[in-house]
């Protein structure tokens, strides 16, 4: 058996997928593609998204060699999977055929945009082609391929947060302190995940935009599996409530913190009992020790109104340690800052940033930690990723471009044809979809799997993926025309032809 988690490979799909081999019409060739159907949470002011995470799926699930044992185990399972525990159909013979004739590799071709690409709604990000007797398997891998929605959505969320913070930095932070921007949002989401694999993939998506994380699974994976051992992520020593309450007083706890780690950057949670009293009484009491140690103390509230507790922390720190006014007229605290790690979402992040600047403090004084909202409070519908059949060549050689256009769901209309994606210089190089036969330039869709691992394929390092994202996000417009006029016209033509077929009843005959 070759599948992960003790699962036979044929079961890495949805149940109904295994029955489709007998349902598709006879065909020589079939093509399907993946897209995001709308921007993050349907935001129409900025529809940029980050496509990321397919490499893990290709290497971990697609590039596995199936075995006869996989099929035998699947057969045993399917023998009772239908209603009444009766046999459920699955393409046993097709599986055994490619196991024997294709060295166990699943017989499809997969093209995809490079990792870290900035895309828009309806940009084809993956394209799948299956031929001859294997044409009915064109969407069999849809289930696992669509799981790239998760790291893509986390990566998009973090990049959007990076944009929010960068805008506050541009208003309030001096040029020599801009280097701190990439540490201003920290991944606190490991414990919010349902499994280690989720934390690793989502945490990697976050690290495309920020360097701060407490999700060690992601930090190690990115550094040693994706970046040749070159460091990517950082964190700092920090207390938790259990540490603080283990001492008889918060003053004693903070003294231990400063004695152990006060010569560097260290964070201390200060709301175990009474946050305001801790700021007013404990912070001044340990100020001299903090100054002697010479490092940076990060104050962490963990309850109460987010904006209120952040401002309370800033003002208390300013009163005890002082601040300086930078060239943009904002205060920069001396050797101390605040991190808010409770209840942070894209909405509350903006509220915090606005309030900090309104109070006269530079954005660099505050960091945020995002946990469940970063790695858990998203789903496939956040950017509506989907895979749809788009073209078929029937057994008699006739070709048909296909699209979905549900009467009650125009937002789910798909594109017909076989595609290329090209950079549009009139839109600063943003990706635009074309019919493959009409592509005006280099196709950005690269072959990442071709009925087996692609000989000589080298994935970009994580550093290179970061650079791609940095470049494209800064260069591309917030909204772009992602589908060419020619493809839109083709879509209208196919839609009109199919709509007429529907109205005349042919689609229901």
C-alpha cells in the first residue's frame, strides 16, 4: 500500500468521483481547470489573491506510485460502500492498467502557475488533461488538488494584513525603521489547527509575507524542506499565564523574565489578574531592571477591548520608559512595545492600527498575533476555489468547449476551452487568461506533473517564492481584467449556443 495515513491511494477522492468512469461519454481527451471565483471574502476593492501550496500536494499525494495492493484494499472497502452495504462502483480495471503500464503513476497531465503567483478571480491556476482510456479520470484528483485553497487563502489573508500594516507604516514610521514591518504580525495559530499538517501548510502561507511565527511545524518545514536550510522564521521568548500565576506576584514573575531574557527581545503577558494595575504598579517596579538588562520588553494584553488595552499599554510604557517623536511626527517608544494576540482579525487589525496612529504613536510600536482567525476561520468559500471540466474531444474526434452556467448561480459560471495564462503588460504584467490557441506570449502555466514526476523539474526556493509575491503584489493593480476579450467572446458564444440548446430542451432530452 502506498497511500498516506494507511489509506489506499484510490480513496484520496470523494466517493462519487469513483463512479464517474462509467458516466463520462467516450472521449479521446478531456481538460479541466481550477480557478478562484471571487476575491477574499468577496472584497471587490482589492481582488488580488495568492496562489500557493500546490507543490506540497504534488509531491505528497500526486507523485506517489499506486500499487496492486492499493486496488485490492480499495476493492475490499468499496464492496460494502454502496447503500445497504452493497458494492460501490470504482474503476478497478483502469487503475490496474496504469499501475502495470505507467509504473503506478496516475495518468494525467497537470499544469499550474508558479508558487506565490498573484492572481485574480477566474485566473486559471491549475489545468488538468487526461487522454484516451483515461479521459474519464480527468477530475478524479480534484479533491486533493482543491486542497490548495487552504494555503492559498492563508497566504492571501497574511498578504492583505501586510498591506494594512504597510499603509500604517507609510504614514507613521521613518525609513530606517521600515525593516520591522515583516515582524508585525505573528502566527499564533498552531493550537487552533485540526492537525499538524494543517499548521504546517497554513503556517507556510503566512511566512510568505511575515517572518514571525510560533508555529514550529511551519518554520521547520519551510526552512529545511522548501528553502535549502536557509532560515525563514523567527520568534522571541515569552511568558504565558501559567508562568505568571506560578509566582506569588506578577512582579516576581516579571523579574524572572527580565533576568533570564531581558538582554534581548522578550514578551510578557500582563493581564493574569488586573491589566491596568499591572501597568500602573508592576511595570514601574521592574523598570530599573529592564533598563539595566538593556533589551526590548513587549507588553501583551490578552483580554478586554482590543483597542482599549493596546492604547493602555502604549501610554503606560510611554509614561515609564518614554518615547521620541520621529520625523513624521509620531511617537516611538524607547525599548518597549505592545503585542495584541487576542481576537485579532482583519477588521480588528485595522481598528487597532487606526487607533494607534490617532493616538500619536507610530505603527512600529505595536505587533499583533493572529491565531484561529489566521489558520482556522477560513474555508474554501472564502475565495471560492473550484475545478470544472472545460473541454472534451469525443471518441469520434469532434471537439466541444464546455462551461457551467447555472440559471440561479451566475457567480458559478465557468470558462470554456483549454487555456494559457500570459502576462499583460498593459496591466503591469498581471496574469490574463486566453484560449491556448490565441495566447499572445509565454504561457505562465508550467507542467508540474505529466503522468508521473516531470524529469528535471525544480521547484522555486521559498526565498524565490517570497520575492515573486513581493514583486507581483506591489506591481499588479488591486483589480485587473483577468480574462482576455477573446476568451470572454468565446465564453459568450459557447454560452449562447448552450443556452439555446437548453431553451429548446435539448439539454433535457
